[in-house]
């Protein structure tokens, strides 16, 4: 895990830099993405704005999620949930 220095500098982990071809002196772009921050290496900004590239990334993420879900089957009791929606309303009423 990288730490932010007092000068607001961040060190990119070597494994990530190698995987994405980031070298000393390269520029990277910081893009807000909801509750996260995306770091895009220089030269990939144009590709990141391409709708076809975004669809490819989305399809890849969807496939990863499908594989993860297939590995951990949903656990459901044999008898179902053993309660009905009406039970929720009856529980809240004073007796």
C-alpha cells in the first residue's frame, strides 16, 4: 500500500508500474470516479475517453464478476426464508 507524503506525493508500487508501463518521468492523470480515484498513465487518456474502450472494460469487469459469483454459490436455507412480508408489518404493531 502506498502512502501520501507531506508534499502530497504518492509512490506507484513497482508491480503496478511494470504492469502498466509507467516509468520515471511519465505523466499520469488522476480522474475522480465516484468514491474512488482512477489513475491513467499518459497516452491512455484518449483511449479512456473512447466509448468502445469503456464498453470493453465494462464487459471484462462483468465477466470477472460472473466468474467470482460462480465460484461462491448463493447460500439459501432449504425451507426458504421462513417468513413472509406480512410478518414484518405485524412485528412493528403494538399488542
